[in-house]
């Protein structure tokens, strides 16, 4: 085995209110459902431990939804169950997502005590008009207060999610947001371009021509501002949307792009192991009816998933390429050979030559990666590498 690391993901689908752009599996709920859900996810964690018997857990990620919207005792119980049932690597990265809209000092203290060592704030913008438009419940000052609390408690590894391409947003406004955030010296920033997804309030407005999205030129300006400011403030771009100070690359996200297997727990959670992709059921009532604890030793896992995809050799090679190329370091041809026993250069010969000649893909030693311009149009390029 190349390595024996595994990542764990827990999905907490609850949010106080749905944001106007959000198509994630998230919703508001009542206390009873939240409590039942926590019990169910704990059953699932115990049931699936047999999957991890050859592995050490390199990272644990509690995402959502808004994990910080549920009582911290539930998060504590979930993590205790993991610690008791899985083989946790030293220095395991343990992350949780939070929204900064209310005072969460006590929750942060509980997270710190139970071993969470990385927190990720959904900030999106420091401009109040943009936050209102997005339907966020917090203000920039709420975030500053939570950030101070987190630092005071002892968290060192803190991320902020930032969004651009927000309706009515100018590149200047994005610049202000990025400066506000970068002055705080966070260790990690994720910067995403807003995509208007179907079945969201934004999509309805968009269809009615009532959503004023920034034009393409403005988005290109935003891309340039992001590159300039992240450079200026010494952030390393290691993936299309992710920037970190030295030593603070997110292990969990990096694993997704580096062919590390993972197990997801909870509603709609995805898993990847043994060359298969799995997805949990997405209906909360059906999920709550699952009987994981009836089959403590059962290895007939297939019936617990909503979707199962066995990756063909071609699928696996394409995925290795698509996911790996999201990283600025790209993919390593030797690793490709070790996994598939064929030369990467032969498999993708025609598009690879084309984009190397155009300098949109570059090669250094055994690594192939996008140039800056190639990264900007990566979706178009990748479509030519489908096997
Ligand atoms: S807080 Fe996050 S998950 Fe919840 S509705 Fe807003 S964007 Fe979606």
C-alpha cells in the first residue's frame, strides 16, 4: 500500500436559515430531529469502523450545513465516538465549519477541549450590503468578535471562506474584503467564485433578469486582485481556490485531490475507498430510519448507500488527473505509473502535447501542472482529458 491514511467527514446538515445562493444539503430543523440525527451519525460511525482497520486517520472534517448551529455537546459526543473507534494519527487535523453570526465563545472552548485544531469561518464578505444580499445572518463585526475569541482560546489554524462574483460586487469591493481579511493574518483563505445554482432564490432572480452579476471583465480583474493580494500577504496558492501560509495547507482538502480515501458519515455524505465512490441517502427521514447498530460486524455495506459507483480503470485515471490538476503542484507522472502501471504521457498523449505547446500546462521533473492562464481556463482544458 502506498500509504495507509484515511480521512473522515461528518455532515451536519442544519442551518438557522437558508442563504440565497445555497444549494448544499442543508436546512433548518427542530431540537428533536437534531438530537436524533446526532445519535444516528454516532451509530453510523461505530458501524463503519471495520472499513478503517488498515488505516490511520489523517484528518477529520465536520462540515455542513452549519455544525456550529447545533449544541457543542453533540459535536463532542461525535468526536469521542471517533476517538474510541478509529486509529487517529498523531497531529491529526480536526476541522469544524462555523458561521460567525452569534457569540460562540463557549462552543469554541468546547471544540478546543475536545481536540479540534482547525476552524473554518464562513465569512464570504466584509461588506454589509453584500452579506445582506447573500442572505447571511452575520456582520463583519460578528466575525471579528468570533475571530478574537478563537485566538484568545488558543486556535492557531483558522480559515475564512470568501466569495466573489457576488451580485453588484465590484473588484474594488472584493479588494477591500480581501485586505480586511488578510490583515488579520489568518493561516488559510478559501476564495470561491459564486455560481448561481438551480433551485435557489438567486436562480429565480437570475431567470427573471433581476440579478446583476459582475461581467466577465470584472471577474478577470477579481482574479488578478486575488493573485496580487495573496502574493503580497505571503499566502501560497496550492489549489484553484485555496491559499495558505507556509505549513498550513488544509490536509483534508489536499487529500481529496491527492487520491486519499475517505469515509463520509451523515446525510448525503460521500465516501471513496477501494476504487469505489459511495453516497449516503439524502432524505433525512430515511436516514433516521437506518439501522446501523443492528449489524455491528456486517460487511455487506452496499445496502447502506444510496449510490455506488465502481470506478472503471478509465474513470479512475481521469479522476486522478482532474482532481490532481486542481493543485498548483499538479500530478506526478511516477505516481500515476505506480497506480495504473501505464505511462501518463501515453494515455493523454494528444491533449497533453497540445496544452504543453500552448504553455497552458507545464512540466517540471515528473510533475505536470497548469500555468496561471491554464488554471483560469482549466474547466475547458480538462474536458479534453476525459477517457
Ligand atoms: S450557512 Fe452555508 S450551508 Fe447553510 S444555507 Fe448558508 S451557505 Fe448553505
